[in-house]
């Protein structure tokens, strides 16, 4: 086991960038690759080397049956991913409908239901580029953004991710904007039946709001539009992107075009440049990342290396922590609307992120700089500021969310937008609450008797599934949530024999694979229950082991079998090494973090040795 830890330590050290960060790819399938081709062709930007490189990557991911998938065990394919790939390949001009693999792709799209079955945001992209009609009226009118924050339902009751995407989307939708070019392909033969946005009317609260805001005078609609424009322009990051997200920046460009901005306007030019900066290389192919994960990767890597015994004085740790110090936020962001009495002090996810901090990145960065804060004033100040911000973000229900405070209105679930639960809401989650507890107990020296932590512990107890697991919002899925909850509860002093801990341990042992490891399918998030992958992955195995180690007083045969399985997976990697371990939206957005196969196995192995000593072979 010591040899395996050394391999992981060396791999992390060797992959550090010159500025101290880790820039592992943030891989999200082929959607962003396809959208980049479509955007460049729509704007008449003839970057042929980039387009050709993206074509090659998209084609490298096509299955033998002609379809594309979001994850390996998805089934026969994903209609949304296949449609996006097919459209981009045609629009690139490098491929024709008569090419054999394109014919197979078209057949798959029609077999899976045609354009009517693609995800809402793909329909938006198709409408923006003239391939699909806009609905007569979008579910949420732009005038919604005129409502004051004191109104029971207003734009700041959306999650920040929802606002970032919905504001530009609604600007373009309000004007029913579309832009076709002389080279636009014809996708009309992909319509299996009539065009259908599948936006049923309901009598929910949103329907009342919509009805009350329709038919407004032109000057009010103009005022709403101007407020939306101000919001977009005020939230552009230094890289030119809206919140440094690919999707929101793509929509920003079309929103500005809809408002009459020329395609060579500086805002659009900078936005395209920002999107281009997301380019990365994976296995010899070019991929457009959805965002960068530099702060997240760096905080986790620095922490994992220190847990493995790399000293604070090591040049790798020094550089990493200096990078993190430079990325701590000093700007106010939308989080301050619901948390107006706290100063900035958190960290964000991406390299260029100045106003959108999140709880998980903040606790990750705090773990990384904890030892430095005890020795150096600058880090101590950063530590104090971040802790004040972190604890000010606790929700009234006792849990912790990702980006904002008390933004969890359940009536967003009834808005007829696919993924509204993930896109528009930011509720307390088991993974964020558990990881905050783990930080507070292990690194801030707090226990379950602290009033804030007692409320968080109660939230976790109240939200444990009947089978003993917890659902993790930002990872896959129940193994992730259970790992976060168990390690958090253990860190603040909940004993291993507590009924909630025992139920969680028994659940983890029930789902352990015959080879000693663990593996969960991305299907879990849509099914709302654990679905086995049928194989073990290094990341799920590391998470499950870390939870069992935290909840054990001595090493068990199951833990030892898991350690051996983890070592085998690391020494003999297979397809499971690249299986998505993160999610953004159930059924639509899955993430392969290239850093995870190093970081979490290293943590699990280090925690085993810290607690139990070397593994007996």
C-alpha cells in the first residue's frame, strides 16, 4: 500500500502546473464540443483547425450502433447527445448526411423519438439556430425579472446557476430570435411527428405569475429587458464569460445578438475568446470544457498530499496554497442577496471566478491551507474570513447548499422545464452538509455540541434514506452522499454505534461487489434510488472505504478487501477509471473529473494507515 501511495503522490506532483494549480480536464461528454462548432459556424468564424479537431473527438465517441451516450451503461444511446453530435458534424461541413456513420446516427435519433425527445436546452439551441420553432410563449416571462426581491417569487429565488442560464435564454426567447446561415444544415427530417416543446399548462404558482405578467405594456417589457442586460453585463468574469460557464456564455452571445449587438461587438468577441480558453486535450483529442475546475482540483490535491504526509514546506504544497490564496474572493456576488451581513471570503470552482463562491470549494480550500494558517499571517486572515463566510451560509433548515442561502422553493419543481429541480433550485444537500461537518470537526476543532453543527447533524439524521444511504447531489450518487454524511458525522463526534451510522455502514456493506470494490451507475440520479454499475470504480471504492474507515474502530475484513480491490483498480485500470463521478443535472450533465482517480484513492489509503497502520498482506 505504501508503494501505491507513493505512485499517487508522484503522479500528483508531476501534474502540477507552473502557477501551483492542477488543471486536470473537466470532461462532460461531447455536448460542449458540438455547441462550439455550431457557434463558430453561426458567427462565421472559420477556425478550421479547431472545428476539425472537435469533429474528430465527437466521432471518436460514437458507438457502433450510431448513437452517442452520456455514460457507458446508458443503454442504446441518448437522443439529446446524438442529435447534438449529428447537427454539429453536419454544420462543420466536414461530414454529409450520406456518410454511413451519419446515416446510422440519423436512424438512431428517429428510433429514439426525433427532435421532440431532446432536452429542453437543446431545443433552445435548435431554436436559436433556426432548426426548431420557438414556443408561442415561454414558461417564464422576462418581466419576471422586474419583480422586487421582496416579492414572494423573484429572480433571486432561482439558484445562481438557474439565473445565469435563464436570463440570457429569456432575452432571446422574448424576441424569438434565430440565426441561420447559408451553410446551416436542414434537420427537418429528424422530426418524428409535430414539433412539441412539451410545456403543459398547470395551475401552480408559476402559472399564476405568468398569467399576471402577460400582456404588459411595451415600456415594461423594455424595462425588464434592460434589467436583464445589466444583469448579464455585470456578471461577466475577467475571461469574458458569463459566470465562466459554457452554457450561460453561449446563451449570452445569442441574447446580445437578439438585442441587435453586432457579432464583432467587444462583449461577443471576448465571450468567444473565453469559450476558446476552455480548450483542453484528452487522450489526443480536443475537448471544450464546460468550465475549468482549477480551484477545486488544487484544493483537493493539496489537501490529499498533506494527508499523505507531504510537508507544508514542500514546494508543491507551497505553490498550491499560494495559488489558492490568490483565488479567495473579495467581491460580493448574488449570494449576498440572501446573506447580506457577511463579507466575502469564499472560493469558487474555476480558475477565473471572482463572484460566485461555493461552500464545497471553500471547505476544500480551508482544508488545504489549515496548516499554513497556523504559521503565516496572510493565510490566517484568509482562514478567518473564509470561516465567517462559510458559517454565515448555513440554511435555516440546518443544512448547507452549494452556492446560496435559503434558495430552495419547492414550487420550482412544477415549472415545466426539464431538470428544474437541478437547474433552478439550490437546497441543502447531504454531500454539502456532510463535507462541511467533516471540515468543521477535523480542521476547525468543533463538535456536534456546537449549535450550528448540531442543526446540521439533525438535518442529516432527518434526511437519511430508509435503506441507510444519503443522496449526494453533486456526485454519483448514493455512495457519494453516504461517504460525505458518514465522514462528516464521525468528524464531529457521532459514535460508530449510533443507529444512523450503523444503518449507513450496513448499506455500504450490502452493496459491496464480489471483487471487494464499489461502483454506482449514473442511472441512480434519475431512478432516485441506488443502481449498481455492475463493476467497481476506483473513485466509488475510495469513497466507500473512506466512509467505512471513519465509522470503524478496527479494520474489518470488508475494509481490507476494499483496500485490495482499490489497489488492483489503480494498478490495472479499465473503463471504470473514466466513468463519471460527478453530475450537474440528472439525465443530462455528467462529469468525469480526471483528478479524482488520484485524489480520493490517496485519501482513503492515507486515512487507513493513519487510523490502523499498514495493511497486512
